[in-house]
């Protein structure tokens, strides 16, 4: 009997853990997700204002640990560390996924006017770069329309998920002239249903797209 695939999830915020683990339970229950949380990464990134070599090195240390522990693949769950994740991918022998790359590909199939919604502002820049790079590789342009509500993250960290979801839904309702709305963070997933009720545009979330992509890569 073949062993279950083992995917290591590397988190920089604790609130990202439940959404992605729930997505695995729904979409790929046979997998063995393992969680690594280092929440000082997001705090130090916010303090530094930009990704530093020291922060990148710390992410690489976590990725190497996951590989040594028998991971078949690694999924990072914080979009703000894009370049550091790419460095991990270059130096490891197993698949390493950015949190949003599967969602980005799906969104570009729906149009070129992309509304990116976030509750952690540094995630916007990383998402913009990811969209632009993938669009350029396809020989096309993309227009990113950023929306941020830091208050929603504050509410979620305080345990008020209902307020978090309401604030994100209100942010979604403000979006105009976009082909698709994309959540920049795993931690926002609980607001997907409310956001879809607040807009007529498609709303994509990172966990579902990521799990389905990983399943295709490892089990297909």
C-alpha cells in the first residue's frame, strides 16, 4: 500500500492554519498535512518594511527542515514572502509552492482586471508582482486594483471572525470594474461566502486553488 503524500505547510500567521487545513479535509483528505508556524516572521517583515536577507534565510531554514522531515511538497501560506519562496524553490529538490500561484493562474483565465483584496498590506505588493510576472510570461498585461482592510485582520486576531468577514464583504462590495476578486491571504477564506454575496464578480480564494493544484501535481 502506497504511503500518503505528506505536504508541509509553512505559516507566518496562525490564522492561516485553519483555512488551509479545512481545504485539505474537503478536497484531498488522503494527504498528510503538517504545519510549521513561525509567527515572528510576519511581525519582523512588518517592522522591516521590506523582505530582508535575514528573513529570507529564516524561511529557507524552515523549508530545509520540512524537506529533511520527509515532505513531498511545501506550501507557504503567506503571500508577502514571494521572492524568498522562489529562493527556497531553487534550492530544494521537492516542489515548493507560493500560496497564491494556483489562484493567480485561475484568475488570469477569467480576465485581466484583477481586484486583490488583503487584510495585511505587504501581501498586496507580492501579489502584484506575481500577477505581473505570470501575465508577462503569457504575453499579456494585467491591471491590479488593490484593496486593503487592516481592521479585518485585527478583528480576526482578536477572535471576532464575524466582524472580520463583514469587513471583507464590505470591501468586496466596493470593487468596481474588475473581472475577478482575489483574496491575497489564506486567513481571509472564511469571508468568501459573504464576499460572493456582496458582488457579482467571481471571488477566488488561495486555499482551494492551492490544494487542487498540489493534488494534481502529487497524486495525478
